[in-house]
C-alpha cells in the first residue's frame, strides 16, 4: 500500500476515483478504522454552467446573434424532483409507450416514470394533478437526488 506519513492510502484514493469515473457517480465515501475518505467530483450539469463566468471575452469576439444559446433558467417550482439517485426510465418496458407525454393531464398518484436504484425499480408518482408541460430527462438517463424530472402545472 502507498501510505503517506498520515496513514492515508493514495492507491485507495485512486481506486475510488476510478470507480467514480466507471459508474458516473459524483461522490463516494469509504471508512476504514479511524480514517474516512470521501472522493467527489462536479457533475456534468455543473460543468456546463461554469464557463458562463469566462464568457465575456468569447462573447466580444463573436456577434451576439451567433453566441451559443444558453438555456434560460427554469422555474422549478412546479417540477417533480428525483427522490433518489438512479437511472430514469420513461416507460414500463423497453419499446413500450411512455407513462406520460408532454401535454398529458395526470392525476395525483399516477406513475410518471421509474427510477432504477440498486437493482430496484421505483415508480415515481405525480405529487399533484395537472398538465405535463415539460419532460426534462431522457430514457435511461442517470439522475441525481433532487434533479428536476418533469414539470406539472
């Protein structure tokens, strides 16, 4: 083991970082005896937002009309957020019809989608009745806890 003078195994840290990359997780934590190691990274959605601060120089070089489109911030007050980390599925089985579509009216408790977490399929119900105005995820997409999934108004 490649431990430094503080007893922390650098090889373990590298292994944890590799696990993050292989599994698309954003954070992993391990505790051994009296040492706790947490390895985390910024999610892909946060990488997209970071260049905005450095954009003034790039914006000056290109006309405003040709600047890349930056999505307007969403009002997530009506969004249904992911209650867990996992993989989202929009239909009950591959090739079958989606649970809901944009424009559909849903009733409270109706299944909107499924999130697979730890080999368990979890049905995500509508928290309220209303009209589906936007679906913010794609089928088989990994999602983080609290990530907006569907907007119901």
